DNA sequence: ACATTGACTAATT
DNA sequence: TAATTAGCCAATG
C-alpha cells in the first residue's frame, strides 16, 4: 500500500466526530471508491500500523464491536465521548452512532 | 510463484 | 442472538 492510501484512510478516520463511529467497510468504500482499491481488511491493516495519533477507537467492525485486543478500553472511551452504546456497554449501537463524511 | 495471515463482512445454521 | 463458513484484498515469508 502506498502513502496516498494511508493518508486517505487516516484523514477519514481523523474526521470522525466524537461520539460517532464508522465501520471498516464504510471507510473501505469511501476510500476505495475513489482510489479503486483496498477493502475492509486493508483499512484494519492501516490502522493497526498507524499506532497512536489516530482515533482508532471510533472505528468498529460491522457488528459494532471495537478491535479485540483493546475493545474494553475503546468502549470506555466511546462511552466517555457520549457515543450510543448497547444497554450492557458491550457494543456500539450502529443505528445511532454510525457516521459518514456527508455529515449525517 | 505459493501459502499463510489479518483491528473484515455477509450469508447460513 | 450467537457460532460457523466462505469470500475477500493486500502484506509477508
């Protein structure tokens, strides 16, 4: 993967407002839709390498579940940001929290 | 060039 | 609702 792709993904993730989330698939469609490549797994690969400096906890999989190795922390942060979570705080309520670049 | 792996997804059971 | 299966794209060895 090249710089252009990395930058596109990171910028998009950085653009997610607090209290909202995006799924890997949606990001892949937004970025891949323009650059004509990549997929959900590539987005995940990028974020895994991005390290700190990027709000990776605002990116969840299609089930509304944050990354496995730090899902508890991610959920804690999301909750503190006011992101809509399920009653048991175990997962994000995609129906309410999902966001994409057009601001809705 | 081939096989394995991963912060994924959608359909099926 | 949760577990399983098959498909997916690119990186890595």
